[in-house]
C-alpha cells in the first residue's frame, strides 16, 4: 500500500515541511486573501487531480475518507510544525492517527503528484495560476 519512509525522514520534524513545500510549489500561487489560502488551494486542486492520477491517492489509512477534511487536518499539522509547536494527534488531528501515518501519506501524495506533473505538465502549470 504505502512505501516505507526513506532515510531522510528518521523522525526529522522538518521533513513534513519539505514535503509540503514540494506540493505547494507545484500547485499553488501566492494567496490573495482568505478565499485563496494555501489550504483551500491544495484541497481543491488535490481533489481535482486525484481523479486524473493513474494511481489514485489512497485515503483509507485515515479515519475519514473525505479528502477536504484530511488536507485540512494535514495543514493544521503543517501549521503546528511551522510555528514551532509539537503536533498532538488528538482533537482535530486525530483524523490523521499519528505522525508516521501523516508523513507516509504526504510522502506518497507528493510522489503521485510529481509523477503526474511529468505526465501532464501543462495542467499542473495551469493549476498554479488558479
């Protein structure tokens, strides 16, 4: 189902930020207000793209199968790390189960997106601007 986490992760708290940076660099533009936040852009674009991926992103590792809910929780996780807080997987992050599940999912989502960007580069470039 999911590939093992590579040696780069090894519990490195900044690793997920790097994976998010890859995803954001492929899909987002500078937000112009709350309606245009990075979270909103990623939720919409990953949902759109998942229908085009040759290997669909598998959300079954989480306690919700709603991609918008999962990406929202992943962005809360990202925000905690980016602001120097230790994420706890209770409350709104309990959907993600634990750090290993979240990071493994992010890793695989980024790989799937990168593969697709090679297959449909124009689509991915066009998505950056909307």
